[in-house]
């Protein structure tokens, strides 16, 4: 019995020590949390993109999608990934089932009822009809779709994808070559 108690005490102590205090994981600069993605609305990203040219990253999700929630916590809440996204993109959380009307390239898009649920026409447009969640869509500085990436991506894989588009490697290097030669740097800079 004493042995079991000792093991439980050791386990509890190690568990408590393995968690960083919240204040250590939240790095605030100029009122902006640099350790979390600073998500914008579609309208905010479009307006900012007109003023200062920067690529847009859309995280396309639905409320019922478990893998979307997992990508939020495992990938987008990874501090080094969040910082990289904030520095290189205008990030947008895009609900593929949102009800409001949105404008993109002079055309209005709205919600379409489809059975018990529905979808937003803009999500279908950006994903080229492949409504699969989670998905990430990269837009260039002219708000044109570069690529949509379907499915959950862990931080290690997402770093490779994000740097490929942010640093314009997609313009000159085939993905297979880039992937083969890629060396991670962001996750090595953990807080």
C-alpha cells in the first residue's frame, strides 16, 4: 500500500511539473498574442490585404468537425506555428456553414441549405467543390487561390506546408522536391 501511495505521489508531482504555467505560454506584444493565431474575419482579411499585400490563410472548418478541433489545438495553438502564421499571413477562421453573405472578387456568395445542414457557396468555391474538413486554403497577395490542402495536419507537417507557400517556394520548386529537402526550423524554436 505504501508503495502504491509513493508511486501515485511521484506520478502526481511529475504530472504537475510537466505543464507550463499559462503566463509562460502567452507572449503578448503590442496587445497581440504572439503565441496564438490572431484570427481575422473574412472581411477584415480582405480589407487588410488591400492596404498591405500579404497572403491569406483560411482555416475552413465546421462546428461538428472533430478533426477541425484537433487541428486548432494541436497545430494552430503550437506557439511557433502561430507566430509564423501571424507574421506571414492574414489568418481567417472560415466556417463552411456560416449563414452570412460574403463577397469575393466582385461576386456575392451565400449559404445554401442542403438536407439537415448546408454549406456556404464561398467554401465550395475556394475548395473547388471538395467540402472536406478541416481544409486550409492559401490565397496569394492578389487574393487568388494558390492551393487548398484537405485534412488534419499535425504541426510538423503544417510547418512544411506553410513555409512552402509563405516563402514562395511553390513558384519555383515542385512539392516533391521541396518536401524531400525540407528541414524544420519553427518547431525547433519552441518557447
